[in-house]
């Protein structure tokens, strides 16, 4: 499994590279294992979605390489579609923090604390959720 993940990261690193036969076989096998009970149509849909997600990640996500690597490490076993969903959610959460600097700069200690506690296990989605929740709790405490 670690070899497949390592190979997957190498494949993502080169945006011009098409999906390898090994990775395509891994996608098909995973989809068969997870979806075969629902019939060939569902297996095909799973494969099609994973291959499309792989291509999109390969073509469009180079500026977010660290986020994609985090998502490959944490969600690859569920397929490329899940890696893409993870990346999309984490990119959105990071962008929400970056574009609302006034709010988050005011609570920099909370943001840093949440990044330390949640960054490695939950990525930007968890950092933002933790920070927003702690800011809300701090504001509520100031009302007492």
C-alpha cells in the first residue's frame, strides 16, 4: 500500500504524465472491491469518476501540491475522487482564512494553536473548524 501511495505521489508530481497502467489497474480493482455488489454500471461509474479526478488533480492542482499530498496520504485508499474532494475542501478552507485576514489576524494565537493541534491530522478544514469554534467560544466567554 505504501508503494502505491508513493507511486501515486510521483505521478501527481508530473502534470504531463498520464495515468500509468499500474495505477489504472489499482483504480479498477478498488472500484470492483467496493462497488461490485451494485453491478458493473456502478463499478464503471466509480472507475470513470476516479480517472477523471486523477486527471483534474494532475492538470490543475500544482499550486496546491502540499494540500494534495496531504489528501493523498489521508484519503487515497478511498480513491482519487476522495483525494480530489479532500483537496477541494482544504483549498476552500485555506482560502477562507487567507481572504479574511482581519478576522484571523485578530485571533492569531487561536489560529496557531489550532494549526499545531489539527494541521497534521485534519488539514486546513480542521484548522479552520477548530479556529472558528474557538473564536466563537472565546467571544461567548467574554459575554459572561
